[in-house]
C-alpha cells in the first residue's frame, strides 16, 4: 500500500489560539476537525507543500515554520505520513477558501473536538514544551532542596521533572505537597519520577516512569495525571510507551554523558531512526546542550531534556 505524505501546519494567532478546519462530509474522515494541510505533489518538497496548501486552503502566507512531529498512521484503507510543522510566522487573514468551516480554539479546549486518529499525537506535541529540564535531588538537606525548587520556579520554565531516590516518607511527602501546590498556582507543571500513588499524594501534574517501571506497566496510570511519560532506550520501550497511550518519552543516551562514560550511545542518526518508528513526542536525553534544540527538532524530536544542560 502506497503511503500518502501530508504537510500539516499548526497555526496560532496573537491570543495563542490554534486554527482548526473541518473536513467536508464527502472527504475521507469527513466531518472531523483537523490541523490544516494537504498532500504533497509528486517531487514537491514538504515545506513548499505546506506553504502552498495553507495559501490555497486558508489564504495564509507562511513566512517561517519549524518541525513539530512526524506521524505514521495506518488506516484500514490507506497509510499516511504526516509531516507536522509549527507555523512560527504568517500573514493574511484565515478564511475557508474551499468552503470548509474553520475555528480558532484555545489549546486547553482541543480535547473537546473530534479529530482523525492520526491527528491526536499533534495535540500532545503542541501542549508540551520543547525543553524539558530535570531537577535531580542529590539527597542534600531538605532546606537545600526547597531552595533549589524555588530557584527553578523563577526560571520561566513551564514544566520540569523532579527525580529523587530518597524514600517517600510521610515527612518527605508533607514537605513536597506545598511546593507542588505553589508551582501549580504559578502555572508550572511538575512531573514526578516515581509511583502513581506518590505522584497523586504530592499533587504532581504528571507522572514519569523509569524504563523498568514502564515495562512492568500494563495500563496507563489513571490517577488523574495530565501527563504520563517514560524513559526509553530502545524501540521496544518506545513502542510499549506508545501502546500504553503515554504522552511523551525521553530517549537516551543520544550523546556521551559523564554519568555513563564509555556506554553505548544512540547518536543523532540512531535517535532519528527510532523516533521515526513511533507516534508520540520524544525528547532527546543524554549529553544535551541548549544549542542542540533545533538539531533535535530537525531529527524528529519534540526537543531536548537534561539535568546538567539546564543547571545553573
């Protein structure tokens, strides 16, 4: 079965709303909402197709766009590869040039719309940041940890992972609860690396599974977390995360790290080859530098994650 390549654009306005268009009833997946775009013509570069489609469909002239996610999906009757881009700048007034209904939607309301199955990973990719810092607890005194938490809350990050190996005693849980609540009030989402029960107790916005816990998990944790992600190192783990319906994965090690000297690394070619086989947002982890963000996105990743890369 031939695979249809489609260029897709995530277009936002000055209010942060996302543009959706509704498929004509007579079309494949008719009546569903989608992120606008269209098929590549034979031999057409993907960005050229994106620019052409958004002009023809919406009257928008794309000025700059950057990769967001690649999605392969097998419908019963066809196979599609979506090359999704975040439209960073555009001009013109959006109009349904082909008579289709269009609508500007707040990202938090996207769950209220019915999309083709292949569009769903785009929603997670759109809501996730492109940098994912990890705050690693070094088992220092709690007052030191509290100071580090507060420092991180002033950095402007909207999401970070908190990873600790210390036991979650009653005292430690009581210590964390107000910090997580303050972060929530400030619009910061903290993903806790631990068990679902602990995450729910401290009020975490999300739960992160290490690779061992990932493989032991048969169903997506259903404790009310907005985000559930996992650490992965190979294709089997990535596919298991996808089959569980997780929102993202951290894939490592992409580059050499001081914590694992001499270990096997994926390299950027290995990272891209694995990412291309799954349909969830994947962050590059391991030896990352802030300057490698665009490289990670060009290789199909959501962005970069790390500890030392974001430490002061």
